[in-house]
């Protein structure tokens, strides 16, 4: 388990973004606005931003690993991950920092090569462990305090794309296809 930091990390520099080889994130409240709709037959639906999806596709094509780490098991999440060809989907894990460390280890990556993006208390340890911890402005206070970057865009409305653009720009990769 990662050691908690006693002070908040500093804002990431261009060099920090350039070093990134893995962009891992929570799903609900990051890729979505946190709303889950459940129909009377139990079918769930979520709304994902096309802006975020395109950003993640471009990261994948640029050789940057993408991972979704969710505390919930969700068919909607699985379907969207398959559509975007997300290579690493971890569901049903509330120990997000441990899941992130295991994934990074399996990829041969160090903490400073990882971004983690989260919005709630259970994301705080992963936010502290990652080289760059990102939250959205609407995140719970523990997540905002653990992050060293807070997005301008809201959850489910381009916040993930904002981070994708930082990474690609720092690496000198065009965001245009």
C-alpha cells in the first residue's frame, strides 16, 4: 500500500506529463458525470463523452497504455471499454492504489510514469501514489486534496480529454489524426 504524503504534490510540469506511459482512471464520476440510470428490468445505462473517447483512442495509438479501474462491475463500462479497445479494464476493485501498483508493475512502470484520475475517497491513495494525480473540480474533498492537478472540464464532459491533451502535447505528438 502506498505511503500517504504529508503534503500535497506540486502541479505537474511539462516534463512530468512527458514521462507518462500509463493513464489509469476511475470510471463513474470521471468518464461519466456519475449518473447511473437503471431501468425497471435492471438494465443500466451511463453517458460517456465522445470527447474523452477520442482522446483515449489517440493515446492508445500513440503507445500510451490506458486503464480503467472501477469499484463497480458494469456491463455498460465493459461495452464502452470494448468499443474503445481499452487494453486494461479492472472492475470490482475498491483497492484502487493496489490495483494501479499491480498494473504498473506488470507493465514494468514506475509511479512517476503513471497518471491516475479519480474523484472519490477510495481514489485518494492511488492519486497520491501516481506520479501525476488528477481529479475533477467536482471531486470529493479527499480526492482533490490528494491530486496535484484539477481539471478545468467537468467529469463526463471532456475532463479526460484535457489530460490526454497534456500528455500528447508534452510528448510533441499532435492531437490531430
